[in-house]
């Protein structure tokens, strides 16, 4: 939890960009972990549509500072390099990264984590399109121990909204979800709308899934992002507390 460390503790973290194998080639990934030998609970951190950007590196370090081994793969790595804004614009112009490719990258990141000194538990977390991708990867691979969806737009979508890159809405795969899911949403969001969140919640309940959804009446899309006007400090801090409580429950070692 926030400010729960002791002032005489000597703990730190290590963070760097590395490369991991992903299919027939390798991609860049940002890795952050607590200093020490481990083993650590682990998280695949899936970046949002604006790209593999600075806020995601900060989120990775924040999770590491709370005891998690984190990897955030660059989903756009195969589409060129430059500033995050420039690369994201180029990928958006192509219609985005195909779902099959995203799922394969998330699985590669999971496999990389499991080759490291973890406690055997790996979660997946993302916001915006990354929240959608986290739910999608968890449903399609069946191999994550916890899922965090921060305002993931497109989890719920009509069949006519399908594209070659996104042929199936993740809600259609709900029956295949075998990990607990945390959802954090703003009631002022337009993607997902409150009605779409209601529909996702109902589908999870219909299939008997383990989940918890939290909604914030003063918040819209991206309300954790302190660098944007969408930022809502009190709701963001409460949301972060729920994220850490959820991850601790489902990923941390017993007694930790």
C-alpha cells in the first residue's frame, strides 16, 4: 500500500530496457524489479494505445517498488522506432497491432518472467487498449494468475465493429477466463461506457467468474494519468490501493 514502507528499510529497484524472444525474432521490453534475489510475484504490464511511453515506465517502477518483477513489452517494436508519440501515430494509422500478435507477445513476456526468479505467479495488467489486451490475453492463453483491466475500451464491442486486427471482442471469450479479474472504471468514460461495463460485469457473473469492478463517479478515461487533465487524484489513489490489494491477494506468496 501507499507509504507502507519503513524508513529504515534498505531496498531499491533495478530497471532497464532489454530484449526478449518473441516468435521468430526479439522485441524490446522494459523490465523493473526489486533489488535482491527474489523470488518475486510478477506482472506483464501491457501499454496503452498512446504507446510504450514514459508513464508506463513509471508504472513499471511503481509496481517494482511494491515488490513485483515487471516486464512491459513494446507492442509496437516491429513497426519502427522514434518518439512514443510518433510510433503510436504510425501504428494507429495501420489500424493497430493485430490481436494475434499482441497475445503472442504477452505470452512471450509471461514465459520470460517464468524463466526469472519469480514465486510462480504471474499477473497481467494494462490500461486503455492495454486493459482490453490484458483481458484478451488472459482469456486466450489461460495462463495468468490475475488480471487487472484499467478502463479497457473495446472489451465489449458489437460484431459490426470487428476489424481484421480485432476480429473478436474479448467479452465473447469470457467463458475461457480462468483468473480473477479486477476492473477499474470511470463513470464519465465513453470507452468503455457505463453500459458496456454493466454488460461485461453481467457476462462475468453469468459464467461464475471471480471478479471485482470498481467505478468512480467523478472520473473519465485515464484518470490515473497525472500528466493529463483527466487526472482525479483522490479516485486515482483509491484505485491504486485496490490494484495493490488485488495483486497482493492473488500473486504474493502466502505470509508475505
